């Protein structure tokens, strides 16, 4: 019975943290602790570390800043859309290749590098626009600054 309860507890924890933003707590001694914000206490911040599923609390005086990883889930989709849209001019030029004229032959030959360049450029732009950001919230070991940032941090707790 105990293993079943433990497995159900782990599943519930995983379901609860799906969709939450990951955070990195940077301390003054150059430690980077990655996890999910769990508690914002008056003098400490607790995170759930995903790799070990353990709570880890840090004193506010030891924290230099908190990075919130605002990752979008559609990076690949944005890249594919960019490739598709970027290759359209080349495809239009290549479709003229099937016309029986010198202009059609020239357009078809030019269409290949234009389509390739458009697909590469569109893919890069699509990836960059759909990529997430990292939000840095300074704490600098200051409790007053932490209290000001607490409302902003509250929206990232689970």
C-alpha cells in the first residue's frame, strides 16, 4: 500500500508543477539552484528542485537574484511556420519553371536559392520570435527589496 501511495504522490506533484515557470536562484557564492518556487516566507524563499523532488530553502540575505525562465512551448512550431512562409517566394519562382519560355527557365533556376534563403531566414526569425525569455528579479540580499518584489514573485509560485 505504501509504494502505491508514494507513486500517486509523485504523480500528483508532477501534475501540479506542469506548466509552472522554472526559476534559478543565484546566491552570492555563485550557486545556481534550479526548481519551482514553492514558498515565499518573510526571510526565506523555498523551491522544489525537480531533479530530486526536495524542498530547498534559501535565506534572503544569501540571494543575489532570481531568474524566471519564461519558456514558450511552441519554439518548433514557430520555426516550421517561419520556414513555410520564408520559402513561398522561391516556390512561386520555381512554379514559373514549367512555363515554356526563357523567363520561366530563369525564374525556376533563381527560385531554388531564393526559396532556400527564405526558408533559412524564415526559420531563424520564427525561432527567435517564439523563443522565451529570462526574467531577472534582483534581490541583492536586501529584505526590503525582497518585500517589494514579493508580489511579482507570487505569481510564479505553485
